[in-house]
């Protein structure tokens, strides 16, 4: 099965290997959103 990652350009994607959406086996899996405080990380 092929897996395609669709990045959103977020700052954590490269740091921890996160992707907002992943296409796998004919399905699209999309992660939810979280609020972050950019002043505290």
C-alpha cells in the first residue's frame, strides 16, 4: 500500500514527523486542529 503525506506547512511537521493529512489505501485521514500559544511554544 502506498502512503502519501500532505503537509500543511506547520512548524512541527519537520520536527516530529507530523502531517495534517495522509492518503493511505484509498482513504484520506485528516488530523484535527489545536490552538497553540506561539509565545510559549
